[in-house]
């Protein structure tokens, strides 16, 4: 998926001289907007990720294990990103905060480590999305005195004799770097000027920088290009997860009154006992009981959802007893051709990056003669008025637009209702 026009990356800075440097260059080159929170200048830490496609937390002179302005908010932001599986990159202090947010522990180290020094990549680095092209040993810039104990399940990616934790990954989306891979010549000069006493402990720090940076640059640039590409590829998914994750716990209660209308819509699918039904974008699984009632105990019910927190909410509602819950992208379903006889989808098709592609994908997994039901408990006009906008002529769900879109994907629209209290479109797979 390509990034949405508003896709950006939130960068949290703790000191004026510890900016993103090459990280920012790589992100901007990938077409991503860098949105900077300068805590050192008094910017408040956002209370949510908003529409951020990734979170980058930079270094600074504070200690991650001691309170400082914004620490609590930063930890909350990191935990939100981890829960939503939004890409995260923590550098130095940012890496220590990431470890703390994930259940690890930052702590004082065995003295300062400042200057150029080698780190060794761990075996897991060879298959890591970011570290795969980093050589077994690379010379980087160190500037820290603290370290961390990694949380359970973290993957160690780089180390050195003095400080065994130099780089790590949490899950599949969050990376921490104790060292400063992001630096260029301007960064080295800025660090030395800002912290002259510490710089004095590494006398050749500045004078040797050009040679070290020349050797480091190919690996540094490739690393951050990989990160930017990963953020770009996951931007649409990240936007979905950052929106739904904080709402998942109360989603069922917020829309409980809509349950009967969902159940009535399922009946319109015409499923018979023993059939195979899929709710794509199932959320908290509100429609799964109705699908199970239609196909009976001998049938198959699947619920596909992109946001892990929503699947957790569905399980808490007992929906895992009624259906098999799958975490997957609606645009790339992990199902064989013709695997289902009916697909139910509420409020999704006009929000995916490529509706034509998703309609083709849904046709692929549906048996010939199977049914697709698109539903919303509000009509198009009601929803437009609620958002303070007129109905758009290019609205995919307008019948004159939806009918040809379905036909091109192999569906035939046989029922269309755009009423004040619901929207319903039923199509049959014909080719």
C-alpha cells in the first residue's frame, strides 16, 4: 500500500542538537512528512498518535528511569504504538524508553561510552527487516552512560563487550538503537559543541569523524531507507490501527443498539445451513452471532480484522466461540480461491486504498454464485449530513458508481437500498 496523502511520522526530540538527521532525510525522500515534537522547546507530547504512520523517539541528556517533563506521556505514546503495531524507532534515550514501555528496565550503566566504537550484529540481525544488510561488525558513534534490560520476547540485534544491549526489536514493528546510527558530520559537530566535557573524553571524536562517517554511510543510509520503506508500505495499515486501537475496548458498547439491524441484514444474504461465511473487517464481531445462526453448527464462520485490539475485544465478547478470528488485511485475504459462500462487510469498501482491487480480492475468495453484502446502519445522506458535507458525485457507494465497480470485479448487483436508516447493497458472484 502507498501512504495516504496525510501520512506523517511523529518525531519526539529531547534536545536541540539531537534531531533526526539522516532519519529525517530518509523519511522525506520516501514522501513521508516529518512532524516534530520539540519537548526541549516546550512542545507538549501528543496524547495520541493521531494519523502518524510511525513514531521516532530521539536521544537526550535525561535518564529513562528518572522522571522528566513528558516522560509519562512519551511512555504512553510508545505503548500505544506497540499495541497498534505502528512502526517505532527509538534512539539512545528513545531506545531506553521503548524498552521501559515494553516491560523492560532502563538503568545506569557501567560508566560512559562516548566516541567511535564497534558493535557486532547478532544472528537474528541476518533476517531482520532493517539490519539484514548491516555487516557483522560496524563502527558507530556511542554517547551514553545508561543501559537497559530487555523485556521478555525482545530480539537482540547488536551488542558490544562493554554494553551487551546495543540494538533490539520488539515484536515486528519496533526497533531500539542505543548508539547513534543517524549521525552525519553536522550531528557530530553539534554533539561535541553541546557536550564539550563528554566530548573531551574522546579526543579524536571530531577529527576522525570524516573517515568513520564515510565507512558508515552506506550501511546507515540503507538501514534508514529500509525503515522509511517499511513505514511507507504499512502506512494505510498503521492509520487504521491508530484509529481503532484506542476505541476497541468500548466499540461493542458504543454501537450496541445497531445489533438488530446488522442481524436483519445478514438474513438478506440468503445463506443456508452448512455454508461458509466471512465477515471482513469484523471489528468486535458484532455480526458473527447472526452469521453463525444462518449457517448453523455445520457451517463455517470467519471473522477477519486488521486491528489486533479489535480481535481482543471480539474474543472478550465470546465471538471466538462462534467463529474463527483471523488478523489479516482485507485487501490480501489468507484464503484459497472459492473458500467462502458469502461475505458481509460493513463500512469498509469505500475506506480501503484501492476499492477495485479489494472487490476483486473478495470475488477471488468467493465461490461462484456466492453473495457479497455491503451494509451500514446509516444511509449515505444521513452519514454525509452527520459529517457536515454534501453527497459527493464520485462516492463509490452511489448506485451509478457501485454497480459498474462490482461488475468489473466479477459481481452482479441484485439489490440496492439507500434508506435513511440503513445502506444495503447485495451482489452475486457471476464470474
